[in-house]
């Protein structure tokens, strides 16, 4: 999910040539992976930190192998950057999954989602697009998940009552309270599992480019915007536990990410057998982490000096840091997540359709991430086979997440792509190390349980900024659209407003849907209570049916900018080749016709021109 404070949009081009090209028509050029020269670098958002001049070089490009200790340090940095976005997902799902007060279950979910994110990162960097791009939990699946769990049969039972399920769901045993949330998790697992097959099919069949030809900014803007807007209730509930602490968290994050973003902190390093001082943009890189930890520290001090209420009935009690300490003491030291740990996933048609909207939104986001990541890592623009393979592996990652039971899928993280430009280290090995670290740290139950002790108002403050950023990323797609056109304003206004009105009405009147067929009732409820589905659907249909030029719709400029078409002509695309079986693929020409495998003959022909 796009959660970064900067959106890298950088064009690389030779000095004497202008940018030309069409979307998905990738130059058959490549780069010399070990000696990458970016001749001209222009960026409106990363300009202050990417001070690249003609003739400058990356410290490490995509195929380079930094020393192991540097891989560990930089890999841990990527882990920390993705930390806030990944951690937010199990915390959002805790209440609808009925584990609000079940610290052991929350700890297991946190361990699982970090573990799976690490696995998917290694898969993407090794056999997927092979770009140095981190995979983590995606907010595009949150909205349909909340819509599914809001169905009457998945409402959490009242405290102290025995849960009751209809005949379509196995009854929970009174002796096994964990079954109350596990049965809900299995429903989400099944929906993500089947819906992700669509993403795999789009990648393996090469239909990604065809689908995206019909999707423009007026379909993407309301879709992503409504992901953030739909989560306002969760942010408000947690922030309302203590508005002072939430405001402090927001202020600290804004202080570090905006006011101090250009401040580079002097640090000491040992290089070439001597100590040297270098300046590093710590505040920009770790703004969310510093803001959250700062507010967490204030809550700890207020708790220590008994400045916060000690009664659960008093306002501000949830800002205490000693409420969930038992989660750490009771958590296992070592915990190995495994497929099917919550039971066999269940599948229902209505849930799958809702999740498919999330899978399509995730696919749209990732395409732009691939091009941005390639430019910042010293790689050529990704060829079609790398994009197809990357999307297919993202779908595979979502399937793995469903099997393991993280309650979510995976997608590319753009804040980590921005970090490539800041550090000027685009090595694939660094991201593979980050994946290993995520897997390793996900095995320690007590490490995951520590995060449960974060007070609710601190999490609420982080949500206020994070969800606002998601909504703003959706709105930012409108920069390519002619907003003086009444056509575009009607499409944007109607699709966004409908995405807010219809789910609200259906939530308020669940009994109005009664077709006589239970499955159809559930399908209507899930689809019409999924904000992003409604907004994206209306935006897509109206944008493709109401007459308008490509310039008016923003199609031309959006595709050129987002897909990163540039005139950096390269001659070697070997950095996108698979790390194995290349000789086998070279031997059988029929394999080269598959849309997700490298086309070796065409590469050889271009090399000899």
C-alpha cells in the first residue's frame, strides 16, 4: 500500500534525448548492472535527497552484493520502514475478529503477518519481478474484510454469552473460546485465497496490460481514496481513548516527517580504516517510528508517575502502558507460524467477490511501484515478462498469506522504494536480507507481543496520519485529469459520494435485503458495503462510457508518469532473468512465448544491433 511521505516519480534520460514512448512498450535497452550511471535525475518529491548529477553513480545497483553487515543494517532499515503499515493491519482487524481483549491471539497474528511478509519479499525479489521491492500487508483487503465481518452472522457475540452460528458455520465449543475468532479468520482466509487466484491469472496470462488499458485516474482516485476514508471510524475510536495523546502522536509524526524532513543528522561510521562523519536523513526515514515511540514514552512516564486514571471506567485509562503487560509475560518465546494454523479455510461466493476488488486495486498500485523501483535501483524499465511475473508472484504471496492465516494479503510498499533513492543502495540482496529478518523476527512471540502494549491513543494518532495519507494518495491521481471538465467532476463526485452513501445505508438497514436466497443476500451486503468496490466500479464504468478525450481523462500523462516510460536506452536486461533454468528456457523456444518468462532470442538480437 502507498504509505510513503514521498512518491518517487523520477525520469532518467540521456542528455540529448527527449522522453518518448507508450505505456507498456518498454525499450529493449538495459543497463550495465554493476556500473549504473544515471545521467539526469529529476524529481519534485525526492529532489532534496536525491541530489544526483550527470555522471554520478549509485553506491550499489540492483545486482551488486554489499558486505553482509551492510546488508543486515540496510535490511533492518527496510523492516523498520514497513513496520508501521504492517503492524496496523492486525490491530485494525482485532475488534471485528473478536480478539480485542485476546492478547495471545493478537500476538500470533502479528508474528504471522511479519513472517509471511518476509516470505513474500524473498519470493518477489528472487523469482518475481526480481526488483528490490518489499512486500507487506495491504490496506486494499481491509475494506472488503470489514464488510464481510460486518455481516449479521459474523457479528461478535456479547460478552458472557455462548456464540451462536447458523447452519452454514460450524458451532464454536463453549470450551474453546478461540474458535469464536478462528471461524471468522477461516472465512477471510478462504476469500483471500480464491480472490488471489485472479491476480495470479492476470500475471501468468499476460492480461495485466490489457486490463490496465481501461483503468485511468478517474477509476483509481475514488478506489484508493475510499480505502482511507472508510477507516475513519477505526481511527476515531482509538484516538478518542485520549485525544491529547493522539494529538501528540500526530504532532510528533508531522514534526519529523515534514518540519525536520530536510535536517540530516550527523552520524559516525568506520570506513577505509578510519572514522568518518556523514549526514543522514533520520527524521525523514523513521518519522512514523520516532513519532510513535515518542508518544509511547510519554504514556510510559505518565503511567509511571500515576498521572493517568487507574480505573477502566475513567477517560484516559487506555493511554496507560501497563494494561497489556501480561501479553508479553504470557507469550511464548518461540512461535513458528504454519499453514492452516487456524483450521481449514472456508469459502463463500459473496466474500470472494468482495476480495476480488481488493486484488484488482493492489494490482493497479503495484505496476507503478515496479517502474519507480527500477529507476531508483539502477535497473532498466521492467520488461513485460517481469511485470507479469511480479503480479503473479504477488497473487501467490496473497495465497500464502491466506494459507498461513495473516488475515490479509501482500503488496509492494512504496515507502521502501523511496528509501532506495535516499540511501542510493538499490541492491536486490539488501531486500532479500530484509525478508530474512522479517521471517526471523516473526518467530519470536515475545518480540511481537511487545507491540500489543502500545496504548490505543498512540495507535489512533498513527492511524489518523496513515489513513489520511492513503486517502491523499488516491486524490493525488487527479493531478493528471482536467478538473475544469464537468464530465470529470461528475464522475469523480458521484463515484466518491456513492462509495460513502451506499455502504452507510446498507449498514443501517441490513434487514432491507431479503431476496429469499441467503447467499444472494450476503453477496449484495458484502459488495454494497465495500466502499472501494462501489467507488471504483462507478468510476470505471462512467469513465469508459461517457465520451472524453485521453487528454481530458488524464490517460496519456498518467500512463507516461506512473508507468515511468523514459528514454534510458539499455542493452542488457539480464537483471530480470530468473536465477535458475535460463539454459533450459534458452533450449526450448516455446517456453519463451510464455508471457511471464524472459524472451532470450529478442534480447540477443537487440544486443547484436
